[in-house]
């Protein structure tokens, strides 16, 4: 019994009833237009007082509602929003954007017509049935209090058994109204995914938007990892080296502190630029993205201030590189040196070579194998980030131990990037 009452008067049933009432409200302008047509056609001046003519006006107005949904694609997201809020249909089952294709417009128009049709009927019943049911329920009391002065019943109904059953009939009428509303609401909720659901084109557009969002997130994650991770590694080693020679080598301490100041200032600017992208409506920060042409010397100076001995061999005109390639190459060099900072320790020699060979920018970072990045417990994301950057530019990455003549071996990171890379890398999640 409680389940039956819940189906008719529960929270979900009440919300669907409200949805039907909204459909009836939307149907009213079309009914008024229908009356303007039906009145002259039937030579009647009082359409509103004639129930058959009202129903005819309603039937004439519904095709106009269908035409409205076809002409205005935004009808679909408006109706889908109402269905999500009031009918209990899952968000993923309904489309979010306007109808674009002919089939989608046709389904949206069919839904709009059904919503207004069912809503108009249930709204009319909701206006007429409760007063009538209330009258039937109170009829015995009215007869007992005032007799014919309050209620003038027809002779056929002026019977004791009629008065006794009147309250039962009133309650049954309300239950029937609730049942009709529940059935209509359930039907609309069942049909909504088929008529308002996303088309294959909508799903494809949503998948592309999701992929683009993931690509942006991955790019921002790489930027934060490379800039902030390198800065923290460099500042940690610089501070550690300065602390150990604080009393014996003041000049080195001053250089280390200056490098720490420069590193943190630049990193804060880069962090502001990246975080600006994450703020809705904000533009990227004012700090320009570092490039190989403009910022390599500063990167090498700050890295050396941390105690890492870096020998750089540059045989490439960085000024002639495309902007995208110059920015990504800088990040790759930065991450390669950051790996060496984190894993090689102080006073270790790191060899950096940047050359252009056969139309490719060749970046190589080498350090002794005993201090290889792979030996770091827990691993990291640096090499994977480098591989992602190279892949997006159409390049290749190799990283691992190599044997060198007369030495115990080296850890070598080598990245080859085509110098004719596209102006904007195609991100993929």
C-alpha cells in the first residue's frame, strides 16, 4: 500500500507532475492561437466557455508547437534541462546542445509536442478535478447544514446512498487524477532518452571536447612538472651547496643565493602564466614562455650554480627555430638537466649537446651511469613528459645506459625533433 501511495504521491511523482504543469503552461499560447482560428471557423464568440471547442483549439495549437521546436534548435537543451531536474533522467542520457541535424530536430519536435499535449491535459484536469472532488467530499456536510438552501441536487441524486458515496467518489477522483499524472510522467521519462538523447554527432563532439580538455590538462601538468620540478631541484642543491661552504667560500654562496633568487622569480612568473589558463575567463599570465633561443644561457647558469658541472656543445642557430620547437626544446633540456640534478648529485659532470643534423634538432644529455636517473627509488614523470613532448612534435626519444670507451658507462637521454614541426602541436591525451 505504501509503495502504491509513493508511486502516486511520492517525491518523484510530484516532480514529474510539476513537469507536466509546466508543459501545460507552455501550451497556453498555442491554445489561444488555436482559439483565434476555431472561433471564426465555427462562428462562435465564446470558445472559452465551450469544452469541445477548447479541445479543438488545443488540437489546432499543437502543430504550431511542433513547428516551433523545429524552427528553434534551442528547444532541445531547454527541454532536456527540465527533464534532468524534474523527471529523474540521468544526465548522460540526454543531449546538452541544440539540435543540429534534421533527425535530431524531428525527435525534439516530437518530444515538445508530447510534453505540451500531456501537460495541457493534466493541467486542465489539475484545475478542474480538485474543486469537483472537494465538492463531492463535502456534499453530505453541505446537505446536512443547509439542505436545499446550499445545494440544489437533482431528484435522481437526492438519495441517501448517493450522499454516502459522494466522499468516496471525491477521493477516488483525486486518486484517478494522481494516477493519470503518474502514468503520463512515467511515459515522458521513458521516452526522453530516445527523443532528447544525444545523436552520434553529439557523442562525437562531446568526445572531441573531452579529448581537448584532457590534452590541455596534460600540457599544463607537463608545464608545471618541468618548470616547478626543475626549480625545486635546482634551489635545493644550490641551498645545500651554499650551506656547506658558508664559512669558507663566501663568493660561491653569493652566486648560489643569486641563482636561487633568479630561479624562484622566473618560476613564479611561469607558475602565474600556467595558472592563468586554469582560471575561467582569464588570459595566460604576462610571463612569456621560455625558449631555447632566449633562455638557455640562464638555465645553464642556474644549473651550474647548484654545483652541477655542465659542459654544453651548441651547434644550432636557436634563433632560426620555429617558436613552438624552441619552447618545447627548452623544456626538454630543462627536464634533462633536472633529472641530472635530482639523481646525479653535486660535482658530477653532465654533457649537453644541441645540434641540427639532417633536418632534425638533436638534443643529448649524458651523465655517469652510476648516477643514472633510473636508479632513483620510486621513479618519476620526467622522462615520460619528455617523450610526450617529442611525440607531439613528431620526434623520437631514447633514454637508457650506454657503454662508453674507457669509462664505466653513461646514462644518455637523446631527443630528435624535426625542425619543420607544425606551428601548433596536436595534443592527444
